[in-house]
């Protein structure tokens, strides 16, 4: 069985919900406020209507199941695309979280054998986020919460204002999924200063590393020791720089509040193998261990490089843990093989 826990979804009702923030799919790319993704790429559509239709055509149940069958994926866990987290959009951020959860839940309810979802919440408003997380998990069936990495409109993972969010997730026994996003969305009309799409291509990994660093340094895992976090893209840079982070946390971060060495918190974290070289994947396996790895590819997006667990010297039992067993346990998913698509 193969479960991909990193896949994004837009439904028609998740687009064009706000006159300014959208989000919109245009010929110049996905557009949120002043920001447009990939603005230097050539247009792939003759007008905005065609651009939106092309996007949504890839998001249907049928299109997803077809690509899943081609890649041998049995189940997808879907989340709101990171460019549309709306932490920066004021009260609309709360409204949009409810829209996303209603839409993701309805999409999955049509085919629960093949689809599950991560909740969305507006962490810029922690009190509203707690209410929405509870609704999404207890009433809509969300398996956890997908968040950005470094910046929730000024709040960060170490901010004590966010502790009620971590407390709610721990009490519900559901994990956090961390996915960085384009910090240039905050820049308004100056977002064009983000040369080479750096805040996405490099910044996502930086955001994810900062979440790891901030959550531990801020003492959140001492306050909520059962909180579990899955960080996409093999943890950003956290796994690859674990030794440096561990050593310097003790000697160069005097304001840190963690009560144990940084590396001791590693069992609270899960990572995927979404790095584009088998040698790097082998390193992640060696450092993290197979019990804390899941399978995530940004399904249908940037990654298409074959089986992430192939060529790593893993046993069949170890591969099965990464491909499905750990996700079944972490997200409390149904262990039954879905019927053929």
C-alpha cells in the first residue's frame, strides 16, 4: 500500500472568494493579492478562464485517481495550497479556513477510500484557529493541521500566543504538517523584488527549518510533549544541519527555553524523503530512522522521480513502514486497501 501525505487541492469554490485576495488562477499564474506565482514563465493559457479551467481539470477525483493509478498511489492526504494560507488577509483568513475545510471535507467524502485531508486554520488568529481546528477534526474528519513555517502574520512557532493551538492539537491527538510558503506574499506590490522565486524555491525549506528550530527553542515540546509534527521536503534543512542546530542551541542560543538537548526532540518529528537524490534520502533514513518517515511527494506538482524508497537498501518491512505503515498510525487512516480506481 502507498499513501502520499503531501498533495494539494483547489476546488472551484476555493477560488475567487475575495475581490482582492482571491485566490485567482490567471494566465500569469496563481494570484493572491498583489502576488503571482511564477510570473516569468510563459503563459500556458489564452486567458484567465482557460487558466482556471486547466488548473481545476487536474483537481477532479477522476484526474487524481488516474495519476494515482499511474504512480501506484492508493491514498492521498490533501491540503490547502500553501500560497493560499491567508495568514495575512485579516478576517478573511478565518473565513477562508472554513471554506477550505468544508471543501476538502466534501471532496474526500465523495471517495473516502482514496482521499483524506489536512485541516487549514488561520494561525494569525490563534483563538479562531483553535475553534476551527476542533470543528475540522471532530466534525469534518480532518486528520491533522497543515501550517506554514516561519511567519503567521508576525507570530512564529515559538510565540506563546500559539500555545493554545499546540495544546488543542495535542489534546485531539492529531499531528501538524509543516509546509513553507512564499513570504513575498507579505511584501505587497514589492513582491516582484523576489528574484528567481526565491521565497518559494529556497524559502519553503528555510520556513520549514525555522518551524523546527522555533518550536523546540520556544519550549513548546516541553509544554506539549505529545505534539507530533510532519515537516515536508525532508525537513527543509533541519535534518541535514541537525548536528549544528543541536550544538549551537546549547552554546549560542541563550534565550532558548528547551529543557533537553535539541536532538532529543527528534522523536516528535516526522519527515518525508522528498529530496531529489537517493544518496540524500539514504542520509535522511540513517539520521531519522524508518519509524519517523512518511511518503510525501507534492503529488502532481514539482516531484516526479519514481519511488522514494527505491535503492536505499531498505528491507520490505522498512519500505512498507515509510510507504504506508507510519502514515496509518500517525493519521489514524483506514488500513484497508482501496478498491481499484
